[in-house]
């Protein structure tokens, strides 16, 4: 029985017409699967299903997702990320999210990223809080100062003086949540090219079931950013919210709503 599969042109180009046709005919496609994004069961005989090809330096892995979670696409990842994601398939999501990535933005500054749920207007929203470990100066300048927030405002982020409403959507940016894990924050490529990683996890980060469920419900993630020393590593979500409120009141917070990658 033919499967309800979507195979994008990009995926077809990578796996070849013959393999793509076999998938569409139901020869090599699974019936039931765990969605590579939301990690809940899916059935390619009953609902539209996307083929998602993860391509590393030496390895490629074909995964499946609910069409409503991710479109069919090719996702470039490092070989280390790919092997880690493969090992994670079928395991339960962890209870702790966050980490210090190696992605340098800009000028080798290291960004700390924490995930949590933020209550706004009576509803829980998935959020990422980004805080560098040292001041960030504008590329090409010397001397003291911290241009982290002005640089983000120039990219379209909005100053947040209080957390009473959801910030505007920043089109062109997105959050890549795949294989049930957080991989990257993507920004528009140069001259309208493919999106590139603004921040990329050194290893894919586990997120809680409730965070992932909220992300799939809203199809977007709220990103808050603050200068070094404004938020800190808070062990609980209520303490994280208190730190966000203080940073906002002090004019030290910018925000945007970022769509999930591919939506």
C-alpha cells in the first residue's frame, strides 16, 4: 500500500530517484515510526509523513516526521551530532536542557543557552535564553563595551521591557528541533541563501517533554537574549523567570518569536 510520504526535491537529489520512488511506493518506508521532531508515534499509512535526511561529514541518516512538525528537507549536521542523534533514537528525553555551545557569535564569544517554559498571558511558551559568557563588541572595533543587544536589535529583535505579551515573529530566523533534540538557532543566509547556524549546540541538547510539546503546539520558540551577567544559570524555571523580569525592567533584554525550522 503506498505510503503518505512527502519526499522533497532536495531529499530526492541526495538519495536518488530510484530510492525515492521505492519510498513513495511503500517498499522501504516504515508503517509506524517515532517522529524525529516531536518523538510521538506516527503512521505513514494514515497521515502525511515527511522524509528528513540528516547529512553528516561521512554518514547520512533518513528519518521520518509528521508533516505538521517538519517538512521534507535535508539537514546538514556534523558527524559528531549525527552519531549522537542516532544513539539517542528510541531513548526518552532527558529532564535537563541547556549547555554552553562552541558556536562563536560574533568574534569567538561563547553563548550560554538555557531552555525553559515562560508563562505569558496565562499560557506556557517554550523559550530559549541566550547569555554570552563575556562582553561582545562589534566586529572590527576595539576597546571595552558590550554591543550584544544592539547587534541583535539590528537583526530584528525587539527590546523587551516587560514579559506581558509574546514578542513579534522574526521571519527568516528559526529554531531547529529534530530527533527530539535542540540542534541550532538558524539565521538568514547571505543574499537570500540557505539559513546558517547563528548558534549550534556542540552536542544536540535534550529538552523536556513539556517544552517540546509546547514548541509543537505553538510552532515557534521565544528567544530572549541578555548581556553577560544579566541572567545567570538559574536552576529552576521560576528563578529564570524572575531573572528575565529583572533584566527586562533594567532595559537589558531583547526578544523575538522564532518559528520551528521549516515551518
